[in-house]
C-alpha cells in the first residue's frame, strides 16, 4: 500500500477555515441534539490536532463555543408599537425581525420585500400548522429560520418602504414573455417556483436543488462573463470584474444565499493579499465568507443553499486535480461529480434520486446558463423574447425525454446506516484516489456497492412486524405488517392533497413495503377512503374489502373480526366496521367512526372484551368513546387519528374521560405517525 505521504490533499493550516467549521457546528447545535454535534466537533478537533497542531484545534473549539453561545442573544417581545425589519418574503407571509427576535407575519393583502421597515403592535401566538406524513413540515422550516411564534398585528404602519419595488419590476419584466418563458425566468432569475407543469417537472427531476441551490448556475454565468471580458481585459481583471457583475443579479434576487456566498467570495479574493500557496488562499476565502454569512444571520446554517453550495464547491475543489487528466469521458464525468455529495441530501429531503436527471444535468446546465444570461441582460435592457424561446424549447425537449423512460432510485430505502456507509465510503475512495492506489479504490467501491445493495433489499419482509397509525391529517390510515404480509385499514383522504402519492406510498417505500395484500375500508367517508383510487392506480393492491360479510378475515396468522354487524343504516358512521384482532401478543380495537350507539351494542354483544390498544372512534368526537366503553375494554393506550379540522376534534370531554381512566393518549396531529413494532 502506498505510503501516506503520497496523499495529495491540501487542507488549511491557518485557523480561518477551522473557525468557520467550529462556528457553523456551534450554531447548528443550538437547533437540537447538541450531543451529536459536540461529538462531531471533538472528532474534528482531534483530526486538526493531529494534522495541524494545537492552535487549529483550539480555534475550532473556541469558535464552536461562540456559535453555541449565540442562542443566548435574545430580544424580549414588546406588544406596543415596535419597528420590525422584513428579512424574508413569500407569497402569503413575511418574516420580520426586531433585534434578535424573529416572527412570522401573515401577509395576504400587501406585498412587502426585504428591507422594508414596519411598525407593529400586537400579540404573539404559538405556531400551529398541520402536517401529514411525508409532507413539508412548515413549523420546522420556520423554526430553522429562527421563528417560533406568529405575530398577530392589531396595528400596522409602514415606517419605510424600499423605493425600488422588486415585485413590480419582476412582474413588469415577465409580462413580455409567454407562460413557459415566465416559469423558466422566474425560477432561474428570481428563484421563484410557480405551480406550472414545468416547475413540477424540475422538482421531480431534482433539478432545482442541483442548479439553483448549489450555485452551479452562478458559476456558469461567471464563466460566460469572464470569457467575454477576457477579450478586453487581462485574465485577472476579467475574473475580478465578473464577480462585480453579479451585483446586477443580486439586486433582483436578494434572497439567493448561494449567490451571496459566491459574490462575497469574489470580493474577498479581490482584496485578499496574494500568497504563494493558492490552496491556503482558497481555504482562507471559504472560511472568511462563511464566518461573515453566519454572523450576519445565524439561521443561515439550516439553509440547503448555504451548506450544499459549500459542500459541492469544496468537493469539486478537492477533485479538481484529476479533471484534465485523460479523455473526453473523464472531462464529462467530472461534471457529474456534484451528484455524489447530493445523494445524502436527496435521501433525507426527497427520498429518491432520479437517474434521468443525472444524465440530463450536463446539457440542461449549459442551456439554463444561456437562458439565465440572456434573461439577465434583457431585464436591464430590451425585452426580446424570441432570443430566449429557442433555448426554452431545447430545455423542454431535453426534459420531456425523461417521460420516455422513468428511472429513479428510491432513497427512502436507504437507512441511516446506509447513509453512513455511503459517506464514509466516498471519503475512503477519494483518499485512495489521491494516493494513486487503484486497487484500494476498486475494492472499496465494490464493498460499498455490495453493502448499499444489501441495505436496499427489502429484508424487513423476513422479520419485521408492526402496526402503524399513519399521520394523514383528519382521517384514518392504519398499516398492519406481519413479515411479508401487509394490510391497510382505510386510506385517508384530502381535497387538497393526493394522500396516496404524497404520504402513503412514500411511507410504504420507506419501510420496505412493496405491495398491499389487502385494503380494508371501514365505511364510505372521504377521510377514510378518499385516497383509495389513487392508491390502487399507483401501488400494487391485491384485494379490497368493504363488506361486513368478508369477516372474520385472516392475513398471515392474524384473524381480524368485525364487531359491528349493522351495515344497512343510512348513517355511514353507524355502518362503520369496528375491527378487533390480536397481534404481537397485544389486542387492538379500531373503532372507525362508530358512534356511541354502536359502542353500546358492542358492550352488550361482547361482555368479556378486553383490549390493550384502542383506536378512538370518529377522531375524538364526543359522539363516540363513551365512559362505558372505556370501563368495559380497559385499554392501556388510546390512539387518536386526527388533523387540523373545524369540528373541534378531539373534543375536550373525550380527552377528559381518557385522563380520568389513566389511559395514555397518543395523537397523530401531535406525534406524527405512531408505530408499535
């Protein structure tokens, strides 16, 4: 094996980059699970001590403590008129800041932008946004931006509005283009995502993450500007002035974190003193820009546009020495390297990797840089749509190729252990590559591939058992899994979401369920069967049961009984199946939406009924869950499947009954999906 001295990685011996690393993880630790981040920083400090000496290790540790201590910087809320700076805008809300206090402010009628100053009096309200399985967690998103409360304004005045109204200029510019061009220019120039089919396709191919968040488009624009300027200026001046040109883009896209990072990096390079070691200069710039951005806003550490652009740019820098070695294939394969560090991010955030998007990435990047460049020029000069239209059509053609053959990798199947294997494996492969040790590179790649393949295999079907009360909002969806058998009781349903496509199927993929033996529908209410058509269309379902005559029903070794024999009542809730079964040495009673009248009948018909877990009837409505039922079945725990609703579910009297009986209350609206395994 080659000697370690052949390792050609150059890392910073100065403390600037180390301080940034420590500061970054210190701030991240303030948002939860500090023990994990402390352990990671100690490992980094150990490496720095071994590789660079005690000064670097101490610098990282001190910076971490400063970052962790930043949570102590707080500003108390003042209900009287106070001035708030608008720091983030969206279509229907803004985030405002007073001192170190950040608040969510609903903004449906007036368009504000970053830099506006508002005078507001009001009161605070706890954030309360419903979320279902697999959906975007808006509360967590706001928390990561430093927002824990909503500001309810009783009085609001506009103290100062930025004279340059960005939204007005953006709308005026986009009005010159057709619908497809608007979608492209809005996404590429301004970072906005509309509800068009083009934007949906971008998201499904992961292209928005790669092209916008990573800053690849910005680097492409810089390359175009530099190639033009080099005809009139020296290479050094052309490089410096190209960064200055990014100001024109920043003016119309001030929320682009990746763009700010690249722009500040260029400024630091311009004013930084030349050093003999260009590598040290690179790390110095990265560290200084990172420190500036984190100090400017500590909440930036949670933004994918911040940490992804750093990870990708550093990864490409460390692999740059091989990109010009041999042949066209290696040059083009180098352009696919950004996908390697993106895999863990996509596994956590989206749960899948579209292989087609990887193949389309190279040509689309070139086309989109062209659209971006022409669009930026036309924003400040003449609007000539015919110059952009051909590029739009080329991009649409390339994207439509993905519809010919869909090929994606379901990363929900990648466990935490699989992610660790992938990350460590990539690091080891990289080290062996830099050591010119091809045998070690090949062997590591083979071992990592085999381990990941083993991780992707649905081996859970051989041993896993469990019952999952899936969080589908205001509705029921209960998965019973016994090794290779899977049964779904109700599907949930929503008028606003495709619950099957966005919640159920991704959840099944995440736990290795590849098909459903049976779907049981308890009764004909939309919040219990609304997602069934979409589920059957997109997922393998062998059998559907809706008739009471199908019971008792056996799946695997589980015998399922229906305790409600009435099935001809005009009230669908009276017809609701009430399912009882024994599983994993525990007994379960699922009440569906059965009301108290059905409960009374069950008490009479089954005098010896005793259970461990009770799925509360009708989402906690006071029309169900009588005290008599609780006394009769004596459950240890009660599960309430409920979401945001206008009915007041779960009702206070039901919760009081459960508390008086000392029954543990579990709620999907508070806990998310509830699992017993």
